C-alpha cells in the first residue's frame, strides 16, 4: 500500500486529489495539509511514502517545505511530487534542487495523477526527458559556460569512476535503467547499482537531481542529446 499526504492551500484541490487517489487500488491517502509548515509536521508524524506538494502556499512555501522534508533523515524514503500549474518554470527547477522527485500539472487527468504517484513511489523517473531538458536548458547555466572554458573533469565528478560518469551522462539524457544496460552492455541490475552509487556519492535525492548535476558540471551541454 502506497501512503500519500496531499498538500495544497486550496481545500477544493486537496479534496479532489484525495478523492482521486483514494479510489485507486493500492493507494491510501493518510492525511492532508494546507501550508508547508503543516506539511512538514504531518510528514514527520505520518511518514508517508509520497507527499503531493503545492508550490505557492502561506507560512512556508512548497520549495522550502520540500527542502525540509528531504533533509530529514526520518523521511529518507519519502518522495515529493510537485503539483503545479506550470506558470513559473524556474520554481520547478528550485523544487528539483530541493529534492522533489518530479512534478505534475493540476489539470492532469485522474489516471495521470495515480500513475505519477505510483512511479515516484517506485523510484522511477517521473519527469519526461524532454520536459526536464527544456527546463534545465532554460534555467541552469553550466559552470563551464560561466568560466568560459572547461578543463578536464569537473571537481564534483572526480569521485565518480569513468563508468559511473558514463552512466550519469545517460541518466541525464533521460535513459531508463534498461536503456542504460542496453547501451553499456551490462545487466539492468548493474545499471541500477551504478545509479544508486552515483546518487550516494553526489548526495542526490533522486535521478532528477542527477540531471541537474550533469548540466551544472558541464558534463552534458545544453542542447546535447
């Protein structure tokens, strides 16, 4: 059973999302919250598998609340799914940096919301590669571009092996574990192990943050495929 906490400052949206998820097999909505501070309190008390988080809220916004949740050791297994109107893309990048596992629009169909919760809980990459690249290319500036020159391996990637850097590049290009395995002629289990080790070494909450690291470090240039 996947447990969910729904967070939004609008009661109608909280109720609508809760009703959609409660009607789905294998999903249990165990609580809700109307602001970021309450979301953090409820999460620490209930320890949900997934928190559906609005961005614009009083007291503590969704980005700050996401950062607080992802920094809490007791909530290490809790995933954050951002519920957004997509009005301000830069907020989505901030949310991904804070540790969110993905985002979904408030106008999404019920089955899309259910599928998103299941995907995030399973540790899958919810963000479509195209949407992720579009956001990051628009708002993330590689450090090599700022410096005007890239020399050697970026410092933050020195702790990775050559194979791990290959895997990171493929993750940043939107490849699944199966696709990484096919590309590098390794097993899907080995691909997953590499991804997990990379996340540990780079202190990344999930694959979305690995994509940001790849762009910021200059490993993957904007526009590259």
